[in-house]
């Protein structure tokens, strides 16, 4: 690996996240928090559980940030095959669009990410904290990471608060608890951000939409043609499809099925 590859934005962001995670954990263990009290009392189960949750959240973070989010394959095809694919998979009203950046034929709900320089299936957003896109393949893991990270942050917030002692002279308090108080403020900020992100993504998952579609529905051709969300199949089926991949099938097939349901209801 070339030396300058170490200064890649993805490497720097992931290294910074790892260092910050273990740095905050170390602060919580070194100060007189509930963690130290549990250790002194011989109750090692809770500190060990906290460490395992921190490690789990870090591994989930690395998995989401390093895995393929669902890139569209860049395979040039003859024009005849493109026409056959369009007629076989996509309703005539929704022709596949060719990306003007990487020139691939975009499936429904795909979008080109300028940071990753690839088209991503069921594109949600590009996460700068991950330095990776959130798309069809890693979106469920991203939601799981947010949930686990929020648990760790809230527990860390409680631990930081348990170690703060305010009934001391200002100078002594600043020397003994200044770093812990700064950690408490940082954990409060991260907890608020993680809570908002998790709530918004759970809402989007429940309605089978993405961040990009929610924000830019007025600019997306396949959403402007319908008054509502054509991919919404109800809460249970939306959750089953998102987390378990059931019912399976392409988004083009779901779109065509929605057209057939509307036509049959109008005919009745």
C-alpha cells in the first residue's frame, strides 16, 4: 500500500472514529464513575458488557463503512440487450435512465453518488461519518448500527454523569472532572444526533422510502407520476422486505404490480 493511501479520507475518518470511541471509553474507566465502582465491588459483568457493546458498535461501524452499499455493475452491453432488458423488466411508462456520469443503465431507485463515483441501488444518502454510501445492501446494517450506537451512547452518558462531583472548589473540580465533563457534553451531542437519525430512518423504513426520495420527491420522475409512495406495502411488509428481503423482487416489478392493482380497482 502506498504511503499516501494512509491519508485517504476514508482511512482518516474511520481511524478518527475508532480513536474517539476508545478514548471516550478510557475516560469513563479512568474516572470515578459507576464503572470503577462496579470493578471495586467485584461486579465485572456490567463493565464487560459495556466493553462488548462498544466493540460491537465499532465492528458494525466498520462493516457498514467498508462494505459495498449496492453499486450498480459497470458492464457495457450491446444496444440490443439494453432494449430487451427495458422491455422485459420495466413498464413502458418507466424507461431505465442512463447515468450521465458513469454511463450505466440505472435501475429504479438508483442514484449516482459523486463522492463514491458510482451508481448505488436504492440510494439513501452518502454518510460523511462513514465515508461511504448507504444503499440497498448496507442500509439494514446502518439502522442496526444506529440502534446499538444509541444504546452505548446513552449508557456512556449515564456513566459520565455518575462520575461528576459538583460540590468542589472550581479549580479543583476543573482539574479532577474537566475532561469527564467535556466527555459528558460530547456524549450528549452524539446521543441527540443518533436519536434523531435513528428515528428518521425508522420512519423511512416503515414507509419504504429513502432519504433521497423523501427530500427530492419533486425532482424524481417515478415519484412525480404518483400522488403517494408507490413502494409502500404497509408497515409489516415494508419491515419484512427491508430487514429480511421478503417479499423479494425488483422495484420495477413492484411498480408494475402497483399499476396492475390500480387498473383492476378502477375497472371494478
